[in-house]
C-alpha cells in the first residue's frame, strides 16, 4: 500500500498553490492541465480530504490544503538547507527560486537582472511576482523579497544591496510656474503627486533637517489632483509638469542628471529607502538564494559606480 503523502507531491502542490490555477500550474510544470488535475485527484484520494476548491474560473485552497502547503514548503526548505549543509549544491545553484519585488522597481531593475542570472545559472528556475505592497514577512510564498527599507523582524535576514534615498523633485516647467518651495510647509500650497504604496500614511511626507540630537522632523500633509499606486506613472506625471513628487533616487536619478527633473528641498532628508534583499534565516545556506542575492548586490554596486 502506497504512502498517503509521497515526496513528489510536495513540490507539485507548492507549484500548484503558487500558480493559482490548474492551467497555470500545467504551464509551470510542463505538462497538460488534465495531468495536473489527475495528479491532484490522486493526492486527495490518498489523504482522504479535499485540498483545493475548484471553480470554473478560480482555485482556492481548503483549510486542509493550507495545512498541507505550509508543511510541504517547510519540508522542501529543510531539504534545501540539508543540501547546503552537506555541500551538495554549493558549486551549482539549482531548484526553484521565488522572488518578489515592487511593481515599478521590479519591472525596471529586478526583471532584467533575473534574465542575466538565469543565463549564468540555467539550472535555477525563477518565478518573479511583482506586487504593489511587500508580502507579509511571515508568508512563505517567496524565497527572496527585494524591498525598500530593512524590515523590523529578527526572523528574517535583510541584506542591504544598494543605498537609496527618497528625493523630492519636480519639472523645471512646474517650478517656473509655481515657484520653488523654501521650507517643508510650502508644500501645502503646491500640487503634490500622491503614491499609495506600502503601509506608510498616505499623503504625509516626513522631512528631517539636521543630524543627531539637533535633527528636527516635520510631517507635512500634502494634497494634489493626481494619485496612483504605480511609481512609474507618478514619475511620468512629474515629468509632464503636474506637480512635486517624492520618489526613490534609483527611479529618478537619470532625470535629475539630464535636467528633466529638479530636486526640491535638497537640504531636507526623507525616510531611508535603502534596497534590501530579505529572506528567511533558513534560506541563508541555500545555494540558489546566496547566488541570487550576491549577483543582485554586485550588479547594483556596478550600476551605482558607473552612474556616478
């Protein structure tokens, strides 16, 4: 009599849950949709419970499926860690690498690096998911998250891979028409382009002058007639002269260099936005994770050096 849970089922179910549908899982696994459905039916028959709720359009996990997935991913992670400890995969990174990044930065910077990474490490299979907000750190859906700012969670490793600042900027045309702000409170009289991202208070810009004990931070409630959850769109609106924008230096540096955008209130600092690769402590020995984080860190360092 075969075991109720077989080793091959763990990876299969993890891919199925990440894919979100039978057809998407079939594409990921390189098999047909009926084959995915049959494998799932056999799994459910062996364990004696339903793992997935199926509809014509969507697929969701049952409570039993959530438990199965949690343990499957933990077991798969422990296998990877064991391989790392034994030196099995130290020389050649292999396996599935799940990466999460924010929409604009992921599209512009992370995706091209992944293209180069898989050419160098063809035995690594990378799944990139872009999201407006970073996933919860307790969520085991990703191996590495590229995010702005270090997370306050000791259970995670946060390696800084590039320094980064948030800057205020606007187009020369906008500033010529509306004037250059001199102090933070001047922003309340300007059209400020809003970005709804992350958990930060929407429309509140915090600017700090001075350092150490003499530092003084002002919180300014901004307003404007344009708002988006996509940073690239917000930058384009600023380029079109619609208002003042707070955006990461990595996203606007080229426009500051060529003069299409001008920094506003440069004597004031905004909250840190250094770029970090965040991953669970148990993944630090996984060759594919180490190789990817090292690759991205080196690429960002080289890019920063050439742009100076």
